[in-house]
C-alpha cells in the first residue's frame, strides 16, 4: 500500500506541477511529499522530475513512468470497486455449514427457495455433525442449535427447535402408553446419543415442574432419521425434533406422547465469522432466514 500511495502522490505532483499543492491534497507536509518522491527516484535510479523555482515538470523518463503509474492506479481502483461491489450487493457465493439432519430436512429446502429469488448467488451447503471452524474452513454462515458459547463470532437469533416424544400405534398396543414421565423408565427408549443427554431425558410440565428420567433401550444412534424409522417400526419411544417427526405425526405413523410435558427446546442461530464487515450477501441471507422460523415453522419443511 505504501508503494501505491507514493505512485498516487507522484501522479498528483505531475498533474498539479507542484509539490506543495499535491502534499496539501494528500494531507501531508511538503517535506514529506518531497521525501517520498526522492525515495522513489532513488529506488528507480532515475530522475523523474525537473525542479525549478517555477514548479516541477516530468523528465522524459518521468513522463513514461507517469503514464505507467496512471495505468496501475486505474487497475487498483478497478479492483477496489469489485471488492466494494461484492460487499454491498448480493453477488458471488455463500458457503453454509449445518448439521446433517438439519441441513437435509430444513436448510436444503430453504436454500432452494432463497436461490430462486436470488439467481445471481451461488450456494454451497456443507453438512457435518462435527464442530466446524468457520475461519479455517472458509464458512460464511453456520447454523448452530443450542446455547451459543461466548466467542468473537457474529450471531443472529433465528428461532427455536422444539422436541417431542413419539412412538408408533403398534408399539403402544403392546406396551402401556406412558401417562407420567416416570413411566418412561419401563419402556424401550430409542436414544439419540448427541443432544438429549444420552440416557436421561429432561422434561418440564405445564406447571413448570421438572422431571429427569433415566431411560434404557437396545438402540442408540446419532442419526435422527434412523431413530424415526425405528420408532415408526415399533421399536420404542424416541425423542425427536419436531422438524424430523412432524410428517410422521401428521400421517399418524407415530403419535405424540406426554403432551402436558415438554422436552428442552434448542435455540437456532446463524453464526458468521465476524460481527463487523459482514458482506451484503450474508446479511441478506440471514435477514431472509429470520423470516422463515415463525411459529410452527417445521410444518413448512418436507420432513
């Protein structure tokens, strides 16, 4: 950048025919301007300017150098304008990260909708249940479920992700339907090994009463779709996000249990590398996402 500043100063000295006028325009003193041009001449090993009491004018070499400098500045300004354009308009590409289940069932259909109304944007969706370092992996936006840890990342609240307890009618024909949380301990639990606390389910009653129930079961998985399939086939009771279970609930392949009790809800956030200098395309995407997570948003997902 120092070289570019020197080049710009040299151009203005030639244009104005004066060190003092060019220095004043650049917001520096005349001695500093003279020193910069002298340093430039020493580096090039050639005199660029004739200096007289009436002003300055370019030498033959200086005039050739002046024309090249103007070309360089034009390219620099052109490059800077591209950067500004990408920061202020919805152009280019967005790399998005999400967990596997949320990415396939929720983000994929939302992204397709967003792409229809923004045809000049390119989207890359990366689904991984492992923690993703946004800066190291070049991610523009990550969708995070649950409480956010304190960090230097920027974040925007999107909504909540509620969970439900479900089982198939066939399973309930063979096993007494649970009426209270403590009844769950006698059932076959389909255990999600990532979020709901492994083999202990936490529930809150409509009166605010808390219940922590130890559960057991033959099937454990970190794949929500696997647990839904197992629940539909009568293998036990599953704790699932509404966005995973809602289609099966609508078709009555599974039914909701303990409706007076609620499993913990997860907050949904869009997280981005820095709260400052957020590109326009990222702002636009996050703002649009915030309008997609209203009450019972999961009913709009394909499930």
